[in-house]
């Protein structure tokens, strides 16, 4: 009976894969490393590549008549704006002169120097400097003599401005400029 049990044990061991053959073991695959592709990032364009909107230089002021007790506004008066200019090569060009629109009932005038209009002249880019505002004309026969109050004759420099970003404009204020009815006599020696 011992022989029978021994045969039974050996037969059962071979039936279940515990025989003389070693079990088959699969070799594990190495882990795959995925290298991510670099993302294509577009660099933002610097602002100098964008075409800037034209900058407007605007001048405003008042023209009044000082011939009586109290000054009053002159409707229809005109101011003159004169700027020195250079072309894109740095050469001085002829001065640029523009006239304001006629003053309104309150004596208010407004003049615009547009950079886009200046660049279109002769296909050149202009650089403006040393702009001044003057009295140009008065429609009143009784108040036609210009005075140099606030540099109405010699020219008021456009120095102080404020930039209005919504409209892309630099706004300069001058004056008030005055006309009078009588010329003053020049002091002796002139």
C-alpha cells in the first residue's frame, strides 16, 4: 500500500505542473517612457510692430476784445499756429503754419495738427518742434488791433498739455489773447 500511495503522490504532482519542468515565467517589458513634445508657444508681438493710431496735437484758446471796461469774446476771430519741422533725415524744413477755425460766440478757438496728415505731405515723416500760437485776425472793425498780452503777437509756446487717451490727442491751451480798439504808442527810442 505504501507503494500505491507513493505512485499516487508522484502522479498527482505531475498532473498539476509540479514535475521536473520549471514553470515558464514571462520577462517583464521595460516601462515605456513618453517624452512630451514641446508646446508651440507664440511670442506676443512687441507693441512697436503694431501700427500706432495717429496722434493729434490740438490747440485751444480764447480771443477777447479789451476796448472798454470789461473784455468780451470776439466771434469769428482766427488764431495761427506755427511749428518748426524736420523731415525723417533730420533736415529742417519750412515751418508748418495752420489757422484755427473761427472762434465761437464765447471767443473759443480750436486747431488740430494731425500726424497722419503731416506724414502724407510729400511722402515724408515730419517731426514738429517749437510750436507757437498767435493772433491772426479779428472780424470786428472796432476791435482789430492785436496786443501781446499772453504773447498774442510774439507767439505763445505750446508747452503744457494734457493727453486725452480716448481720442489719442495732446491738448494744449493758450491765451486768452486780446485785441483792442486803439494802438498804443511806442515808447520813445523805438
